[in-house]
C-alpha cells in the first residue's frame, strides 16, 4: 500500500512540474513589449525575464524539454507501477487484464495531466502572466543553461523548420494593429465609458485631416482690418466668439487673429492689434495640428487649401472635441440647429460634420467628403438648384431643404421604411436622444 501511495505521490509531483512548465510557457508568450520594458526596471530578475522572453527559441525549447520529460516519466511510472494493482480486480478478463489496466491508467493519467497539468495552469497563467513569469524566470534560465547542448540543437532545428515553412526565424510576434487595440479598449470593463470614448477618440484624431474637422469659411466670423476697435468690440462680443480672423476684403486675405481683450481700451484699428496668424494646410493631420498649436500657444489657426485659398479655421476646442466628444455651448450653431421630428427624422445644417453623424444616430458610409452636404453632392453628381433634390444612401433618405448661393444649407435625414437598422445605430440614436433631452 505504501508503495502505491509513493507512486501516486511521484505522479502528482510530475503532473505539477508539467503544470509549472505549461503555465510558464503561456505566461511568457502573453507578455507584451511594454510589460517587458516595465519589468526590466524592477531589478535583476526583471531584466533576466525580459532577456528570456525576447529569446523564444531558448525558453520554448527549455519548457518543451521539461514538459516532455515530466510527461514521459509520469507515463512510465503510472504504466509500470499503478497498472499492476488493477490487474487483480480485472482478472475475469484473463489475458486481457494487463493491457486493459495499462490503457485505463493511461487514460486516467491523460485526463489528470490535461486538466491539472495543462489547461488549468495555462488559464491561471494567462490571468497572472507577470507574476507567474517573474517566479519562473530563474528556474527556466537555470534549466536552459543545464540543457544548453540540447537547447542549441532544438533551436537550430526549429529555425530550419521555420525557414522550410517560409517563415522568419528572427521575427517576433505580429504587432498589435489599431483595430485590435480598439477592440481591447472596448472590451476592457475596468474603464468607464468616458475613458473608452477618449481612448477611441485618440485613435480617430490620428486618422483625421484638418479638412474633416475645420469650420468652413462660409461659417467663419471675421473682422475687417480697417475697423476701429470700439466698433469691432461689440461685433465680436455679439458673435459668441472670443477670437476672430482679421481680413482685408475677404477670408482669402487674412492678416491676423484678434482676441476680444485686444480690442479693449484702445482706439486703434483692428489690424494694428491683430496677432500674426498661424497657417496650416488642409491636409495636415489633426493630431499634428494640435501639437503645433500647443507649441505655438495659439487657440485659432487658418486652414488653407492647395491653391492658397482659405478653407476655414480650426480651433483647439475643435481638436479637443475629437478626443473627448462635443463641448456643447451656445455658440455651437450646428448642434443648436439639429432638429428632431416625431417621425424620427432629423434636420441638420449642410455643414454638419460627417464624422459627427453617429452622435445623432445616423450611420452612413465614409467617403471623400467632410460634411453632410458633401455626401449629398457626391451622390447627386451636380449642384442642386433648390429644395427638393434627394438621395438614398444605405437605407437613409437625405433631402435638400434649403440652398443659398449654390451651397446646401439645410437637409432632412430620415430612415427609409423597412430598412434594417443595426443594433449599434439604434443604441447611438437612443443615447443621442437622451443626451439631447437632457441638454434641453
């Protein structure tokens, strides 16, 4: 009896060794480069772990040698020692008793090894990758040194096999894509919805150009350079803005930017008080524009097209909104102008930003346009002469309600009857409606 208990104890130890190796394998594989860099700063063990994790040939070969030896010894011990006590109860099987007992013990050992030596430790190691890896770093490094000739042979053999499979033996794991990072953020329940929105906004702003987020020129409030400051002060204050471009004639001749405080207590003309404007091309990335505006310490910049004409302006607030969502105030004319009807349709300005449509529950395909009017013009293929023109896009009906000097100024958007509205759009619409009601 004592002999059987001893054999069972030996098998249990070997299964635990298998578990340690299996968990270490998945823990090391799970570590990301950012984690390794952080662990390196913790001391010698962290540096040892980082060095080990960056050499998959070494640690994978070492772990596989350990798993193979543990599994082999456990099987040999069980097959030889633990199968014998089963032969007597299976004596009625005659000559088949011995092979049946060996098969039975093998199946039971395989079950125990799979559950306690493979699956369970791997699940735990995935959840505690850093802690498990730190604990396993020194033992695995010692075994790698102990089995160095074997590891060398296995490593070179593996490299050869990888080349035969048209792989690169020197390449590490694939880089995480932006889409994968977004999915990781969306699935991370430890973040609040606001935090997830900001992180998602950081990805989106990196993809946007100024042409997509600027305030178009026909909506920009300007001050003439020859106006006196006492005349300009009430005009700027009444516009709802604290800053404005200063022009000579029209917006293509911007000579500066003036702040409300620059107009106080002076009788100079506006042009004399204006600061030198910051100019950006419309193709500049929104994130880079934000960085440059921070460095220049300006709140407003003028955006030019490829021909040198002014396309509009961009403010720090516009760019921050791309990160954190809309910052609602009384000067947000687009937001204030959105009207909702009882039938579910919405009326928006033609200049309503295309990328903000999902905030009001409208999901439309992206294209080479930055406003809702641009989408209609793209699908219509001509300039509308007046109200009444309409297009249908992906189950949505967009109708022109007003045109001013060939520019679409008002549109009605409604869902076509019978069109399937996906869950995401429904959720966005519900959230947007609730937010709108709360704002009101």
